[in-house]
C-alpha cells in the first residue's frame, strides 16, 4: 500500500527547504550588495554631468566598476531620500567604498579641484548673487549683471516678462547649491540657475496659476515679497494671505521690503522719507504689486504664493524672534506694534 501521507510530507519538506534556501541566498546576495566591489584603494576619477538623473549616475558608476548593481544603487538612493540631490562635478572615488559611502559623497558634493561649488540662499537678489560669485572669484559682477539683463535665454516662464524691466531676471535665479567647472561663463551660470527654476516651474507652478488668479510672473513677485518678509515657515502662507486680502480690497500693500529694494539697501527702520522714494517697486507709494520680484524666492515661499492661507488678516508686524503678529483691523495693528516696540 502506497504511503500517500508520507509522500506529501516529503514533498512539503523539500518545498520548505527550497524556499528557505532561496530566502537565505537572496539575503546573502542582498547583504553582499552593501559591500565594496573590492578592497582595492585605487582612486578613480568620475565625472557626473550637470542634470544627471539617478539612473544615469548609476550607469556611470557601474561602467567604472564602482558599484555592483545599478538597480541597488537606485534603490539605496531613493531609500535614503533626505531631499538632498546628488551633485554634478568631478569626484575621486574608489572601488573599496560602499554604495552608501558613494551616495553620501555625491550628496555632499565633495568634488576635486577643477570644479567649484557655490550656494545661493533664499532671498538673495541678482545683485547679491553677483557679489557672491565675484567674491569667490567665479565671475565678474559686471559680466554677470550685464548677462542677466541682456542675455538670451529660452524658457517658457520668461516670455511674458517685459524686456525693459529693471533687473529682468530677478526672481528666477533659483536659490540652491550649484557645482560648475572653473571658468564657466556668466551666461552658462545664469542658464544653469534658470534651468533649476524651470524644474520648480513645471513641478509646482505651471497649471496652478488660475488657483489664485495670477500669472506666473505675479506669483513670483508675491513669492519674492514673502521671502523677504517671512523668517519662519509657518508665517509664509499667512503673509501670502495678507497680500491677497489687501490686493482684493484694493489696499496698498505697504511692504517694507519693497522700499528697501527700491533704496538698494537694508534698513532696520525705514524713515518717512524712505517711504516716499519714487520707484515702481515702492508699495507704500503705488497700489498693487511692484513691477517685478524683489528677491529670488525659495520653494516654500513659492508654494505659499500659490496656496495662501485663508483668513481675515490685513496687517502684520514682526516680533523680535522673527515671527509675526497678525491683525484684522488697523486698531489691532497699532496695539500689536505697541507690544513689539
């Protein structure tokens, strides 16, 4: 008589053994992917072109025998997504580095010397960007300013900007950390920054302008004021709401930062004469928005301009810690000012 139960048990045991074998093999293989390709400490030069995707970077590293698996590199990059992008440039890497070590080095932007890295903070003006680049010996301020005003750049978001606007590209040189080759021209640096803004435009602005009834340019103008006024992130949508509320009521915006932009300098306290400066950027003198952005805003200010907080506030005053007190009436604003002062 055939022992059916015995055969079933034997088959089940074989199946379990096979499954366990494959699990253990997969685990060993996965663990091996964390290890360096080999123990050879020889350095290899690797060039990551500007704008390279994670997939393209993985292919470059695999061709240099610096990683074992392109797929694993892509997976680890996404697994440890901290919002920091891997940066372009020329690197010295070796095959005794782990995948995680390579990813960290590319994110840190630790390039070798024929490239240079610079960081532009949120809220810098075009003039301040030019100052920083000149101080770093990257490009002359005069060349940068001339190219910003007169250079030819083909981007959709620039088409509606008046060519005779002062500081034509103000607002569109996106604040970020950039890595460039030494000797890169002012035109190419500006184009790189505009290209980064184009990514933001396509991901966060394009198609959403109608949500607030504004053009892209007006959204950037509003974001640039938010950037200069807000010191803490939670205030950005609230300040945006105040700007929209005042525009809807046909009230002058009376934003100090626009006067400072018109004056060309920062002041801790504006005088009555300062508020009268004859400039199309002066929102104490003119109704509506200034004729152009007053800074180059970061993503959070752009998001606030696209999605302002809904409230009944029309005024705000800054406190010593950088936060703001928001008020619905002018009387409340005067009382808030007394508290601050």
